[in-house]
C-alpha cells in the first residue's frame, strides 16, 4: 500500500522536471539563446502553468462541493442530535410522570383501605350524620390533593433524575 507522500512526488513529477529545467535555463546567459528558443521555453512554462491552474480550479471546485456537503451533513447531525435530546428528555419526563402517578394512586388506594378499615369505624361512632360527613370530607380532601401530590412527586423525581452521577472512584 502506498502512502500519500509517496504518490505526491509522482503526481507532480512532470512539474518538478519543468521547474528544474527552467532554473537551469535561467542560470544561463540569455545572449546564448535565440529569440525562438526563449519563446519555446516561455511557451512550455505558460502551458504547464495553464494546466496546473486548471487542475487547481477543478480541485478547488470539488473540495468546495465536498465541504458544502460535509457542512450540510454536520448541520443535519446537530439538528438530529438536538431532536434526539428533546425526545430523550420528553421520554424521561413521561416515565417520571407515570411513576409518580403509580405511586400516588397506590398511596391513595392504601389510604382508602386504611380509612375503611380503621378510621371509618371510629368516626361512625361519633354519630351517623357527623361520622359519615367526616369520613366523606377526609376522602374528598384526599381526592382533591392527589393532583397536587402527583406534581410534587414529579418535581422531586425530576430533580433526582437531573442530578449528575457522582464518581465513586
């Protein structure tokens, strides 16, 4: 397998030969050459320069197009990365909301069960109307507080999830 530096010399071999010949030509006294010989040497240099200029323009054009494609691809990657981060955050919030809902509902069911088993018999002894009213009021208060309890729990869980993980090493 050839290396890029090895092929670089091969690519510009013709140009190096022309440059070396031109330097040798310049070291000589111009009086030794006829105007036709000077013209021929100038033509060779002009033709070689024109070819090199064409190659440089082509390479620059290709390079510019590739750079533009790379820039567009990079912008797409950045945009998709932002979308992915937003989706990940939304997924985390959804998972936390689901977890908070489950915890609050389990707590509410437990409260109702404990209420039915322990509190209701005690409150009913206070009197029929007062006992049932207090029992219903407690259950109504619990039902009203469920959304608030869910929000508080969600906030706590989000704060816990957003804390950076500490390095234990």
